[in-house]
């Protein structure tokens, strides 16, 4: 056994450790984003905080981490990204953690692969990769909350038609709807209770969830608040329009499925062929890799491949 470990290159062990660290980091973020609750538990984070006896100011600080100067870290609005992703983490802690891991990985890898490669690998694994994962989580959460919004508006419209005030109808959505829409409307209730105007609270809701549907809702509330009118009817019509948009998106997605698969295949096929040729016939590229024209031609080819993938995905993705 000792001879087996003695024959292993220490560099490979470090690479494996870096890979496992990045994998655990991504899995932890995924678990935070996709955690599930039983029926006996509270339906939203805000309701759990209320059950725990927290005050309005404490709830807003927990549910909206990183306001003011704490929002920005290294020029990035990490506070808004974390809030939109639904990750309960302070932006400064998240940024400092990623920066510390980046520095440690760079120092460990520098003697093995050189300064520039070590910095590049560490930057990709501990800075860019977490931001990409956060972006994916943010997009998935925005899709979930956009799908829940029509039901929330219908619930508000029914409450208004039954004679309840607008604040009570918003509170009904916050108490009965599951996350993420339940917590978002609960934040609106807490902000109004804490002193924000109704229009301002809904504008902040639209800013936290950058979707056209939420901006339509914020504008509808602002117009009704300023001029009056039948808000219940407006919300009912708005819910119908949102459902129609969702159905149209799904229909277009199913009709363009073949095109998207073709785009993935055509974009990944060149890399697959290069990998197979390098494994089956190493000399296929090995004999010409030292040629002065090899690297420029490779970069040009990669540029055309990425341009091809960009055009293909633009052709099969439609904005509704």
C-alpha cells in the first residue's frame, strides 16, 4: 500500500483536493437553493422567523442581507445577487471566503504549474465558478417565482373582491403561498409595517426580482395608488396575461427542442473529435503543436466555434 501511494504524483493529489473542494462548495450552494420542507414546517422562511419570535427589523436584516455599503464587493453587487438567488448569506462573508480560497489555491498550485496557470485555475474554480452557480440558481429561482406570481395575483384579486384591504390581501399571499413567492410578499408586508410606502415596497420587490411580470405588477400598484380604480380587476387581467406568456414560452420551448439539441451537438462535436483524436492518435496534433501557426489557427478555430454556438442558441431562444 505504501508503494502505491509513493508512486502517486503529489500534484495530482493537490488537483484532486482542489476539485473536491470546488465540488463541495457547489453542492453546498445547491443544497441551500433546493432544500425541501415537510408539510408540518412553515411554508416560507419569513413564517419560520415569525414563529421564532423575531422582530420586523431583524427579519428584514436576515431576508435582505447586505444593504448599503455591504452590498458591493470587488465592484460586484453581491448583495442583490444573493438576495435574488435566495441564498441566506452575507455578501461580505461570501466574497471574503471566495477570495481566501482563491489565494490559498494559488499559493498551493504555484510551485506545480506555474504562477499564471495557478492563478487562472484558482480564479476559475473559486471565483468564476461560484458566480456562475449563483447565476444558475438565480435564474431557476426567478422562473419558479414567475410561475407562482399568477396564482398570487389571483389570490389578491379574490381577497380584494371580497372586501379586504390591499394590505390584508398581500398578507394573505405571504401566509398561504409557499416559497419563494411567500417570503417575497412577506418582505413587502414587513417593509410596509416598518414605514415604507406601498408603491416603494412593490418597486423594491420588482428590483429584487428582475422580471417583466414583477415590473408590470409594480406599475399597476403605482397607478392604482395614484389614480384609483378597480385593482382587483386589474390584477385578475394581469394574472391571465402572465399565464398566457408562460404557456406561450412552454409551447415555443417544446417546438424548438430539436433545434436546441442540434445546437448542443454542433457546438460540442468539435471538442469531442479533438479529444478522441488526441486519445486514439496522439501524434495527430502532437506532430504539429510546435508549429508557429498552430496556436493562432487554434484560437481562430475556437473563435468560430463559439460564434457558431452563439448564433445557433440565439436562433432557438425566443423572448416572450
